[in-house]
C-alpha cells in the first residue's frame, strides 16, 4: 500500500477552505466583539459559540444527508460548492458593518485613552496609572453629569475598576509596578475600554444586529459543508492509510491557518484593537473562492471513490457498504471505546478552544506582546513540520499511544503558559511551538480512530459524531471560560490553568480506550516511510 499524496493534497483543499475561514474568524471576530462592540468575555464567548451551536445540530444532519446523496458530482462535492460560495460572500460582507463600528469608535474618547496607554513608555510606573485612573474617572463623571450614563453604570465603574486599580496603587510600595500588579491593571483597563464600546453599541444597536445576522449566514453555510468535506478523505482512502492521509489533510489546514496569520500580520492587523479589517475579510473570501475552483478542477469525486473501491478489492479489505449501523449497534466493547474517544475529543477541545477563542485578546492585553499572530504562526509552522512525521509514526506505534503523547505535551504547554507574564512573554513562542506539535499529534489520529469504527456507507454519520462532541465543547468553553474570567476569578489570568485541567482530564478517557487503532497496519521499510513524492 502507498498513499497517493497528490490526490490527498487536492482533496485537502476543501479543508484548506474550512481552516482559513475559521482561523480568520477566531482571530478577528473575537477582537471585534470585545474591543469594538464592547462585549465582555462571557457574551463574546456566546457569540463565538454560535457556529458551534449550529454545528452541533447541522453537522450530523448534513453528514448523514451527504451519505445518502447520489449527485453526479459525488456525495460530498455539491455541499462543498454551495457552502463555500455563500460563506465567502457573507464573510466579505462583514467588512461593511466593521467599518461602520470602527468609524463610530474613532469619534469617541476611547481612541485617545487607548493610544495614550498603548504607546506610553512609562506604563509600568505607578505615577502613570495614577494619571490614567484620574482620566478614566473624569470621563465617567463627565458622562454622568451630561446624562450619557446612569448612576448605576458609574457605580459599577467605581466598584469594578476604580476601586480595584486604586487598591493596587495604594498597596504598591515602589514606583515600578510588579509584573503581577501590572497584569491585573492591564486587565481592569481593557475591561473599562470594552465597557465604553458597549455603551456606543447600546446607543445605536442596529449595526451590531446586522453584523451578527450576516455572521450567522456565514456560519450556517460553513456548517452545511464541513462534515461532507471532512468525510471526503475516508471516502477515497482505505482505512490503513487514513492516519497518514489525515496528516496531509491537517497539513493543508495548518497551511491555511498560516496563510491567514501571515495575512493579518502583513496587513498590520495583528496588534492594535481599533483597526479596519476590510482587507482581511475580502482577501480571505476571495481565497476561499479561488481554492474552490482548484478543488473542482482537480477532484473528481466519483472517479476517486471508484479507485478506492478497486484498491480495497485488490487488498482484500472490502466491507459491506450496504450495511449501516449507529453507535448503539456496535459491540459493547467497541461502543465503550467510541464513547471514550468522543469524551476525549470533548475534553481536549474544552481546553484547546478556550485558548484559541481568547488568545487574540489575551496575548496583547495581558502579556503585552505586540503581535498576537506571531505565537500562533510559530504553532502553525511547527504543526506543518510535524504532521507528516506524526502520520508515519502513528502507523508504527498506533493512534492511541500517539494521542496520549500529544495530550501530555499539550497539558505541559498550557500549564507552563499559566506562569508566563509580561517580562517572560518570549517563552510563549516556545510554548506555542510545542503546542503546535502536541495538537498536531492529537488531530492526526483522533478523527481516524472514530471512523475506524464506522462502516464505509456511514462515514458521514460517524464524522457527525466526532464533530458533535467537538462542537459541544466549542459551544461551552468560550462561555464557561468567560464566566470564570468575568465573574468567578474576575481576571483573564485564569485562562491557561482552565485549559490545562481539561486537557489533562482527556488523558484518562483516552487511556481507557481499547479500540480505534487500524486493524491492518501498513508495513514498509524505513526509506519508503519517508517517500513523500507527490507523484
């Protein structure tokens, strides 16, 4: 057996489309919601969870619908076409509402306060914060006196911001603030700026409503084709080669993520909060449409499916494609393993997605790293380097052992990040580099473990199971982590400890899993294992 890398690469273009959308979405939508519309961590988490709420119901449905499709272009391709086109145009349309909100923010006192804070070399001095706190109180008193805010809003500012900042300054015994104190001050100040933006949103909410409505159209469109697109790989790849093929697919995803991050960096959208994102929305939408054209040119789904069937016959790996089953019809031991795998998926996404959904807010506001995209770029580059070797290694030691190694590495990374502060921010580049390897190790092997237990004719249904559990986690974790940051611990600093606990818990469930490794392992020599010739 030998994987057709060229075929897998072109099939992976559908995943490239998915990932470039989500990478851009995660990095700029969260910042727009918090910085420009003024949502707090909990409500912004709720908006960021909308796609996952939709996906929880839509991915299994459209995975199953595509299983039964008999379109002349194949079972999966029509969904990729419709979903990509609608999502791309909706995403580009978001630029109009973003421009309107940015223009509104530029007419307020928010910009002056933010620029003074962002570029001031004396920001670590107690005297600077004394002056800034006075500016903040003057702004609040002025708005209270002219009726722009209520007494209750002013009182909340005094309790949640003024008193807490003043307490730190009073307790400080030196002109130079400690790193710990500065982290809390940064957090309180950014929360204050968000509250000002929220007041602008409430004053004229129509733009926010339209923004979320168009965003909803894009998210629905992405949900329509995600399961069919991901199901295409196992449709055209025999089971023993799926981990290696999934490595290629994830490599395409990492390349897409890197493309998005480089784009945001080159456009200068990776550091400051109040910038226009028009070019990012438009360029990503155009890329999605261009990649779709290449996908349609190179991927002839019915032909590739037939080639896979013929290869199964040659290798005597044929199963009855007319036989279907759901989770309840599996033998008890395999059913238990499937449940444990899906529980593991839920737990590590609870940890990982909490970071992904908040990192564009956390890195610049807490660690004062000027570019939130650079650590993510490091993670994507290390993932790209690691995907193919991981796919090869997993065929040697098995998917389960590979995932356990990835979980340990990911938990160590998130645990270490909990202790990183403004003075040691450079460590985040190492942490995210190792995070990329750990997450790649998990990603390459987890989805194939789920579909290993499926019959050929209902891969889409099992793909739906996989995404239902991952989406359930991605619904809950932006909101739950926001609740911890807003109401329980009242600081962004709880983010990485929160993620560490959930990732560590996934080690237990995966350790107890007994099934999901390939029933037949490809055997080849060492040199052949490194043969990645696209021909």
